[in-house]
């Protein structure tokens, strides 16, 4: 046993693939800055970010991860200029059409967290179709958070629970955490073990507020379009060096 343990020792990027976290969540941030650095419009950054997402999602399935949840568009992102919002929605449509075309090959199960009703009927239908076609696939489940906000999710959960109470379907004097979890978009999905935020920002920005109560966090300055399998390895390796106590000793 060494006498002194180096406190800030950099964890090696060696991943133990037999001990992967069960659920990784990623805030896909930094597309705009990536584009700006190259003198490109922000939209080009979103297009590059969509490619990174495709690579990482396929890789997560390959290594046997059970769940991947990505933050694609927040309830706050509607504040952006109309052209940028439209461009993001256009990319989403392109991505979903391509994903549907390749589903038989990739076999990635896809779900959506968030209120999809403000999306165009065409986009809503594409999300629905993606979900339907892939619902029987085994292996990695990818959850795309669209028009998602943690607070919005909690309010919707509270309202749905109140409605069930009024209709006699739930007991207003008794509610467990597991029961309340059934009212959230993430129902049936275990909490994330690891939340990754690229782009250097050190905040949650309204992502998985309930679910990440005991998640491990990994922040990196790398911008999302530059995020790679190697970056994912670094995040998982760092996670594997953490000691999770969940309030115990
Ligand atoms: C994340 O990248 C994508 C969305 C929020 C839709 P940003 O567009 O936030 O990129 P930065 O943070 O401005 O660099
Ligand atoms: C969070 O990124 C939302 C997504 C990545 C979809 P933002 O860029 O919107 O977050 P802030 O504004 O930096 O907090
Ligand atoms: Mg951002």
C-alpha cells in the first residue's frame, strides 16, 4: 500500500467494460461555440453535433450500455432566434428520417422525454414512428429529451398525480419516490449513474433534476461536436474511480 495517495491523480482512460454504468446521460452542449470558432453559422454546429450523437449512440449500443439519455432541446431553448429553432427542428427531422431508414441495421431502441405537442405534427409523427418501430429492440435504449425541462417534468408529474387523487386512483396521503417516478417522462428507466456535460459549463440547465439526485457528474471543456469515443472513455474511466456512497459510509 502506498503511504500517500495522490489526491488529484488523473484517472486513466482505461475502461473496465465489465463494469459500465447502467445509464449515462449527456447534455449535448457547445455546438454554437464549435461553429463560431470555425467562422461557421451556429446551424453548422448543430449539424456536426447531430453526427456526434449518431456516433456516440451507436457506440453505446456496441459496448453494451443499457441506457443513454441525451438533452437535445430544452423548454428554454425556444428563446433562441426563430431561424435557429427552425434549423434545429429541420435537423431533427433529417435525423429521424435517417434513423428510421437505418433502424433494421442499428436496432437502437428510441424513446422521447418531453412534451412533444409544440412540435409540428410531422415531427410528432416521426417521433411516434421511431418509438413504435424500435420498441421491441433489445439492448441500449436511447432517450432523446426534446422540449424537455426538469421543472416542467416535475410539474406535469404533480398535476397528473393530483388528478389521479381526485379520481380516486391514487392516495393523497401516501406517495413513495418510486410511485412518483411513474408520473415522470422517465418512468421505467433507472436513474442515470453518470451525467456528462461537455463545453465547459458547470450547470445542469434544468436537466433530469429528479433523476440525477445521486448521479456522478463529469464535466469537460471539449465541445459536443468534438466529443468522441475517447472522450466517452475518459468520462467512464473517471466514473469508475469514484466511490458512490448514496449517503452511507
Ligand atoms: C447545444 O449547443 C444545442 C442546443 C442547446 C440545442 P448550443 O447551441 O447551446 O451551443 P453553445 O452553448 O451556444 O456553444
Ligand atoms: C442545455 O444547453 C440544453 C441542451 C444542450 C439541449 P443550453 O446551452 O441551452 O444551456 P445554458 O443556456 O448554457 O444553460
Ligand atoms: Mg449551450
